[in-house]
C-alpha cells in the first residue's frame, strides 16, 4: 500500500507538533552543552583534578603569606594602621615593617611607641613577619669611612632593639658590600677587608641578638659583590656558631645570573626568613626596575616551592616591591595576595 494513501489521525498535518519540536530543541541544547563542557578535556588531554594553569597542584599549607611595607604608599598616602588593615583584609598572615630615619619605625620612636605598634597589629589580627631597613646602604657596616661604619653599627643595634620591643623575631641584616653600584658615595672595599669588617660587626651584633632573643638574618644581595654563592653564605653564617645568626634568603637578588631553587637545598635549615621577590631576565636594566610584581617575571616558582618544601621551610614568604601603584594602590596588595595563593596552592 502506498504510505501516502494511509489515513492520518484527525489534526495530523504531517508536520512536527509543537511539543515534539520543543523536545527536539531541548535535546539539541543539552547535547551542545555536554559537548561544550567536554571540549576542553578533549583539547588539552587533562583529567579532572587540580589545574596547574590556575594554581600549584601542591598545597604548601605550612608557609605563611607576608608583604613588605614598601609595597604600600606609606607614609605619603596611607597611615601605618591603614597599611596593616589593608594587608589583613587582602588575606596576608603577616607584614614586614621597615626601619628608617623618619617614620613610625625610626630612632624617633622608643619602646613605648614600638609596643603600641605591636598592640595595633594584634588588634587588627596580623603578624609582623620581620624588620627590614635600607639604612645598611648609606651606612655600610664595612665602609672605609669610620664615621659611617660606626653609625651603621649603632643603627643596626637600634633595629635589633626595636624588633625586641615589637615582639618580632626576624631582623634582616646586610653585613657588607664590596661595591654599591647605585650609590656614588661608597668607596669600594677590598674583598678581604670587607669580609673581616663584616665578621667583626656581625659578631658584636650577635651578642646583642642573643640577649634580645632575635634572629639576625643575613641577606644575599649579589649586586654588592659579597657572599656571592650559597657556599660563601653558609660559611659566613656558620662562622658565628650561633642559633641567632641565620639567613634571610631573597629569591630575586640572585636571579640576574643564578637560580633560587639551586641555593635553597644548599643553605637548607639555615634559612630563617624569605623575600619572595620577582625578577625578570628579559630586561637589561639591573636597577630596582628589574624587580616585578609577583608572577610577572622569569622565576621558576614551582621549582622554588618544591625546594623550600624539601628543606621543611615553614616560615613567612614576604613579597618585597619598591613601587606602590600610583593609582589605586590597593590593587597591588590584592593582586599579590592572589598570586601567593596560587603559588602556595591555596586558591579556592
């Protein structure tokens, strides 16, 4: 029988009904959604689980997030309280403060003022991860100028006392410099003389550190021509045979020719505190401009974190940056917190 001659039910025109059309549309949409969801997995070959394009697949839960005060527009546009509160609001565990000649943390303040700063930090709920200073450059502990050398030792002692009054354990110390390329008032110091003077100065400061129960953490600089390898750093620290003389490792300061992940296993447990500083090897300007916002550089962060985890480092990772954003400076703080979460595998 010819199918075209078979009678149809009443109302059947031979065209799809509205209900059938809707069913067909929904089915097509669902199939499209499933295909779209599955597409990235087919394209990248990735399985379900941590995505290393977003953050570290390893979570480093024992290390703590910190940021140096130099990343904030302090004191020009923000008070110290505002900086501490912003760091807390952005998700940092700690903040590293800087001792200079004019601010809240300077020779103008004493025990009373420093203890008040500590109470303020406690009220806000943020730790002070360490005390840092630029004063080791205008007043080097190894300067050929006896007056500068003496003043440097005096200021280093004040910084140690301030740390004690603040209830801070970590004091960053630059022990010496053969050369300081960014200053035209520093006469180069012969290597052997630099080493002798540095050991004399740090030896005196170590006695104070033991009494105050703070750590003097020797920072690697590289640009200063002193303590240029992890072996030299180890030998310098071990010379004092003191638990109060340790290492403040700066990942960015050696990046021009070296790699931080190579230093870490050699220095091992001597590392007491860390500057997680970003550096780019793509540029030719070797001033402070070669340091970048976190993740905007050439540091192999997965390798660095694996190396730190291997030596069981459980302290602060402090982002150090010297250029607060001119506009909307809060952005840098929140961006850094997000970047640290990704490096630490804490995203989400």
